[in-house]
C-alpha cells in the first residue's frame, strides 16, 4: 500500500490531473452585454451564445475592470487591479512587473497545456501577458493600416487544430480573444441590419478610434480634418443608427464563428469535459452620454459585459441566472480552483465564482469597483483618473477631469440619464467612502503585491519547458 501511494505521489502533474476539466475562455473585445439576446436585446445578434447560456450560467451584472484592453487583460491574467500590475496606460507600461505571475504560468505549473490565440495589439509579447503560454498565436500585424485588430476567423483553424492535437495530452487551457467588435467592426455582412444605407457612416474613418476621440471632444488623438466628418455624422441620427447596425452585424458575425467552434468541440466530444467561459474585456459606447467607442468614461455600455459559464460537471446550472455583482478579476481565482491549482501565494484580489456556482445563495460582495486611465497620447496627469463604485442599484462615478461626483440608480435608470448626486448626498457619501477605502486597501504602498511581500511562486521550480 505504501509503495502504491508513493507511486501515485510521484506521478507527473499532467498524469495526476487527468480528470480535471479543460478550460476554454472566449474573450470578445468591445462587447456590451445588452446587445446579446440572452440579456434582452431584440435583434437576433447572438443565437449561438444565447444557446450556450441556456445550457449554463448567465451572470447578469458582470463588470469589467476598466474601459480598454490592456488594463483589462492584465487584470484578468494576473488577478490584480491596475494599481498593482501597473499596465493602465501604454505610455508608461514597460511590460509586466517581475513580481507578477500569470494565470497561464500557474496553470502550467499545475500540469495544464496552455494556449493563447489573439488578433489584438495588447496581447503582443512586449506587454508580458503572454508569459506561461505553451502556444502563442497572434495574427495582429503592426504594418496593418490603422493598426486594426484581426478578426476571429484568422485564428479559428489554428485554434481548432491545436485543440484536436492536445485533447488527449492531459487538461488544457485556451484563452482566445475575439477582436471582431473592435473598430472597424469586422463582419461578413456589414449591412445586414441596415440595408440600403448611403451616407457618411460608410466612410472608413467613422469606424476608427481617432473619429471617436474627435466625436467625444477629447483634446488629442485625431487630425483636425476629422472634425468635419464628425459634424456631418452628427447632423442626422440615421448615421448613428447605421453605426449601431454595423456593430450588431459584427457581433452576429462573431457569434457565427463561435457557433462553428462550439459545434467542432461537440463533434470531438470535448463538450463533456470542458468548461466554457464567454465574456468581454470591456464594452462599447454607441452614442450614450454623447460618446462613442470606449476611449473614456465608465458608464454601463463600457463596464457591463457578458459572462456566461458552462460547466459540464454542474448540469443544474443550465439556465441559471445570477444577479450578484461579479467582476472579471474573479475569473483567475475561479479558473485556478477549477484546475485545483494553488492560489494563496498570489494574493489575488478577486473571488472565485465556484462557491456561488455551487450555491447561488452564498454570501457575495455588496460593492464592486472599476477604474481606468484614458489612454490619451499625452504625458500630463498620469494618475488613474476614472473610478466607480457600484452597489446593486446605486453607482457612483468619480472622474478627476470633472468637478463633481455622478450618481445613478441603475434599477430605475439603467442608461444613467439622471444624475442624482445632488438629490441623494447620503448615497453619494456612502459610496465615495467605499471608493476611497477600496483605493487604500487595493493599491500597493511599496513595489510588489498589495502586502509588499514577494509572491512565493517566484521561488518555485521553473516552468516546464515547452515542447
């Protein structure tokens, strides 16, 4: 008996972990939850992801960590807020700090095969977020005019080939970003929801970050000539309607490719032992508050993201909807728990969703937070300048470039149209105190993790070599 126990203990990590699930995360850039059918959108934009939600858990109040890709990816893959990992503006970012581990690194140490497929700039190696991935494929090209992200279809064949190859090599983790909904809104049929339109919104400049900056009256980041196109665009509401229709067409196109991928997984039998997670790094403004894109603010179109989890080992989750406030920073501890990988040494700042998935009545957070730094092409004021604190209904906005708080009741005003800060100073005071407390608790006072300690993972054995 003793020799048998010793033999089991000496098994390599992958062999000892054969029963652990595969984990696939599909992260759809610039995708707002309220344009999904499962979140109540009237257009049939997401039939395949809606079907996935019917077979799994749908989180109705999932929040991104911020408003754009780099800090959101960094928080997802380190489990830390931007104040800790430091990747909250590309002007200052020098790559991931040495004290940080990554989700992929921790999974590799626990015997998982890891792969990253992307079409976006902020998952290029120079940011440090590719650390720990056995396989890395990024179809983004710096030579592309406008630095446009590549759509999901450019990675789909490689992703499927990798899954087919690795499905019998022990458990695997795939992180795939889907960049179709980042401007210019890639779609196989861009006029699907607005056929026959002719107007300024057909100009390719309209589907660009510089156009959004000019539209939003930001101080820089666009040529002066863009202002004339903005004026023409604003002259008639039909142009905005066409832009929204183009966005929805891109979402539908991405959903079709995701449907193809899910069908292949089922043909391979992987649906029986693979946890599927569909979410988004942030959303997209489509005219709300007089803003486009996601270059500023933390209003709901930017912060409220989809989160769907299908776990083959928890069939009772089928069709279950969760109203609790969850954050993307909760996904790293969730995935590590699914993989039975140790996490205590990492000082993760989110909470595993697994207790909630097992018991929907489990106690959960009362307040959620997000923060962002507008990634403007200027060096003045490098502080994080946008913060929000949200309860179930109440949401407080604090922007350094505005002279007062904003307060909204999301239960009665989901579009944040009526600022109630002056009428409800009691709520504003309570949430502003929570916001300041969160800033003090979550930020590091010395370089490194929030406690100031060096993570134990840095003292572990090196990562297994890549094959």
